[in-house]
């Protein structure tokens, strides 16, 4: 029996991780976020209602599940409290929420510096969400950050005063508006008083759970191609969005991980700058964008559209060690005459089948496509693989052949009930 399952985006984020995590969480005792911050956005739909989460794990809707914000996260306490209060207003008391005392805190100066530095990059901008993620991780790495254990303690006032003085000098040099200490400290003190009850030693909590036979679902944010080490650098996030980030971001050792599910959108999307070889923009792309509501949960920016890129998918499978695939939004491809899959890249007259580390070389890559016949049928009500049109079945089987990993489940609509399991994961 599988006890610990990881759900990871295999592309550039926005693959539908929230939905499959929410579905799998019904069998879990813990759901854990282990990296990133509120630059992530997970949309979940069930019971005719759509919910949008940015920090809190997707298992929060089940009072029997403990939801953990892990030590690998960077957390904006103001936005966290807003998300908690919003969930409470909808009838979810959030008593099942836990926050790692080792998680880093995003403060106002991180947001200000994020915006100023992005502006200074001009045409070379990264496409950051300006949520302060990068500056917060920078402070963590340079050992200048403030952790949750400090934020909710009596030491915070002195720490914050010291850090803010330095950060205000930097903000002033960059032409920004400095931050008032007294005003923001009082706001943070009030927030700390309200979230202190959730802050605890989540490392011991999770490892005790494993020893007691509990099931843990690890929920990734962003996607493998946005990983700071393995993604299309420098157009990446500031954390490890691949499977390696699970252990360092939660305190659970790798020997306890049983399954790693790669979430794959049935086509490709990307928000912001960066290489995107299979991108196309025509009436088909516009139709996909509108039918799938391809606009950022966090940024509201229209997502760039591309065909499924199996070079990317094979690469993310390699660096994450996927044991299965969850194929999302298959229904969006219904009605297309033809569907393309990128199987290789052509660059400088050569065919390559992996993602180049050199970004300039990656920019030169042209997709090599395989064209498959589409299907006209509405598949939103199918309940098994056997009920799919033959061409839809062939599309799934071809992905399995190209990647070498089984599609263990697929989605035919936004609701949780429109998730078809081909093999039990938990």
C-alpha cells in the first residue's frame, strides 16, 4: 500500500495540480505544500463551486485532513490571513491548518524590491508575479531571512527593525518608496497574534504520522520547467519545484516517498517570459485559451498556448522520477481535426530529444511534430477509458509510448467527479 504520494507539475505550472490533489486528498491524512508561495494558484471545483487557493493546500476542505505549509515555503502572512479568513467565511474553520515554524516570511520590503528589480531589467524581465518570492528566497539563502518561529515571537520587533533599516536603504537606492516601520510592525503584530496557533514543528508532525501509518500527499506548486535548477533558467521560479524539493521542503526523507505523479496538461501553456518551443497563436490557440479559461489564477495574465511537448515531458520525467501521469483537460481538445505532439527539437540542422541548458540554444529550437487525428465527440461525461473515442485513446497511448510512463488517470472536465482513474494511486 502506498503511504506517501507526490503530485508535481511536469510543465510550466498551471497543469491542474489543485484538482488532482483535491481528488487524491480524500484518501490522505496529510496534504503538504513544500515550496513556493502565493505566486502559485490552484483552482478547485466541486459541488458546483469554484475555489481558488494560493498558499493553503488543497485538502483544507476536508476537516479530517491536516494541511501543512512546509519549511521550504515562503509565506506572506498578510495574504495567508486573508486566505484563512476567506475560507472561514465559506464555512471552513481552518482548524486543520499547520504552518512550519521554519518557513520563511515574505514582508512588504520583499514585494517592493521584487517590483523594483523587475522594472530595472527592462526588456530582459523575468516575468515575476511580483509577490516577493525571489527576494524572500534570496534572503533565506544569504541567511538574512525571518522565519515563522521569529515572526510570531517577541523577538520579531527587534529583528524586523534591523532588517527594514537595511532594506529601506536598498529600496531608496532603486528609487522606490521606503516602508514605515511603526505602521507595518503594528499590522504584522496583529497578524502574528492571529496565525500563531497554526505555527508548529511540522517536521516531527509529519514523521510521527509516517511512523503511525498515516497517508501523506505532497502538493507541488509551479512545474518542473520552472525549477530553479532544472527549469528554463533564468526564466524560472526561485525554489525547487521538482521532486527533490519535497524532502528539503518538508523534512520527510526520500525513503518514505512511494509514488511521484506528474501532472500533464493535454496541451502546453506558459505564463510570462521564457522559451516555449511548441507555442502557437492562431484561431485554434485562441479557442483553447477561451474554452479552458487559460488566464493566470494569481496574475490574471493570458497564458501562452502550445501543443503538448514530449521533449519537456520526458525531461521532467527524468529529473522528477515520475511513476505515473495524470493527464488533465483532455476534453478541451475535443472538436479539433488534428492534434500535434512535439517529439523532438531541430536546432542548427540537428535533431535533439532533450532540453538544452543553454538558453540561447533553447530559443533556437524548432519543434518537430507528429500529427494525430482528433475527435469530435463530447467526452465530458465518460466514466472510463473504454468509453473514450478511439482517437482519444490513441492520443493517451501515444503519450505513454513517447514518455515511457503510464497515464494512471485523466480529466474530462473541471469538476472533481470528472476525474477518471485507470489505476489506483493511493
